[in-house]
């Protein structure tokens, strides 16, 4: 019950952070689109525009990747706690099957009650935290794939922008403006 209470208490904070992270990641991807548009269409711009866009994307991407990595760690924490419960269930089963406890019905009853309780907690963690409401980022359960996808989108944008700038022959004047 304490686990459910703490999880419901932090849910509003979690949803707010998830929304902020999604908005920031979308903004970083939008900046990459703008950077690519400048590179490939050769729109008149100042060199500081390029530096600011790159700096914004790097800062936002690093903070988003940090939060995604922490969300992945939080999700794996639920799995590790479930593994600890299953280890305890195994030890209780082993203790229940011990021949020395055959003549002690009260001890066997207590072990069975503890085993049933731990099985219910295990099923609750499995359903509520791993299946029904896992930790999500942008609507997807957090895994290393989410981190890789976010990094891949940003990195691909940088590569395409670099290709656009190198192949376009963009030259800046002394004041930093792109000359047609």
C-alpha cells in the first residue's frame, strides 16, 4: 500500500516532467529542422544564428538524454525489486519444504501466509509498474532504445546540416553575414 501511495503521490510530478521533456525534445528537433533548412536552402543568415541553434540543441539534448537515462534507471529499479521479491519467495518455498518443519503446523501456516502476501506484491509490481503504467518518455516505455532513438535523430540532423553547409559553399563576410 505504501508503494502505491508513493507512486500516486509522485505521478503528477512525473507527468509534468514527461510533458516538459517531450516539449524540449520536440523543440530540439525543430531547431535541427531550422538548421537544415538554413543549410540546404541557403537562406540569408548571420553566423551567430548557427552557433546559437547548435548550442540550444546541444543543451536541450543533453538535459533530455539525462532525464531519459534517469527514467530508464527508475524502470529497471522496479524490475530489480521484483527480482528481490522472487528471491524471497524462493527462500520461503525452500523453508516450507524443509523436512524439519514437517511437525510444526503453525510455522508452515506463517510461511504460507508470507508466501501468499509476497506473491500478491509481486503480481502488483508486475502489473502496475511493468505492464499497466511503466515509466514512459514521449508515450513509449523507457528503454535504451528510447535513448538511442533520441540521440539518433539529433545526430542525424547534425550530419545532414554539416553536409548541407559543406556542400553549399557558404561564405560569410567580415560582419558574419552569409553572402549570396
